[in-house]
């Protein structure tokens, strides 16, 4: 790894442009585990909110932020050196995408559900646990191929989730995969709208996805309403501090 990255001389932030994914993964990996998230500059407060929870579980050192723009790359590495990397080219300014994912009952099957009207499933790709197996690598390879078939453009605002579902459907017969349990990883469409379900599954929630709503202010308000917007009072628990 280049000496400048972790020297005490505080090199120019632009030096992080030369920081590679392999270097970053090697730096943050602990016991063969890396926790990866992709973040663009407008969502830094949400990254910080999440990092507080991760820090409380003592897993923050395993986090690698895939920066979607140079502002995020520089800000994270300024506050938390080595924990952000950008895989060029940096995409254009991010646009919020709408994509509905299927909500399952409390004790749903771990098998893939039947395809929808477009011939594919509607599984959310926002929380994935992978082991470095041949099957997992096959799914990732197929996902990349599907993304390349329908790249994002201003005219056609495609996103990664349909491509992910096509990849799942096309590899399902040869890959060992399961849906994460809904009780532990609820969607925003379930957690924030079904108080009865929340009470029935109390103590089982691991990660709550603040989706099925658009707009930063609306997402923040919804977190605040249920006591999950931690950055107001606990920002110093995050490796980034106040951003």
C-alpha cells in the first residue's frame, strides 16, 4: 500500500484518487469480513447515522465505503483515512430511483418467489450477505453483465435492482441463495406502516431499510419519529464525527 496514504504528513486529499479497491479491501478486512456500502455525497448524513449503529456493535473497522463521487471519497478519508474508495469513472450526479420490492410475511419461505409481470422477481438488492464462493461470484458476474446491457442514462433511468433480479433468476438453479428474513431486515413499507407487525417482531430487527419514500427530509423525519435518527445526539459515536 502506498506510504503516503497513512503517513503523518497529511497529504493532499487528491491522493486518494490513487487508492485502489484491492488496497482498501485489504486495509479494512477483519477475519475475512468486509462490510461494504455505496454512498453519494447527499447521503453522508445517512451514512453517519448507520455508522453509529455499526460502531455500537463494534464492527466499524470492517466498513468500506464505495464512494459514488469524489466529494464523498475525500470527506470520508479526511475524517476516517482508508475507509473510502472510488472505482472510476465517477457516475454523474445521482438521481433517486423508484423500485418496489416484494414484502413477505413474518415466516416467509427463503426460496425465490414467482416472477412478476415483467418475467423477473422483485427482490431488493440493498442488503446482501455474500461468502466468496463460486456461486456468489457467478451471481456478481451475471449482475454486472445485466447492468452492461441496460446502462443508466438521462433518457433511460435504469437502476441496479432489475439487473440484480435478472441475475438471480438466471443463476437460481446453480447457486445456493436465500432471502434474508423479513423480521430481521424489514423494508420501510412494512416497518414504518405496520405498527402491529413491529410489535410482533420486537427484538428481532437487525437493519431497517428506510425505503418506500423519497426525499431526504421525509426519510429523516420518519427516522426521527421512531427514535432512529441518531446523529442529532450521538454523532460523536460515528468514526466520521459530525458531517
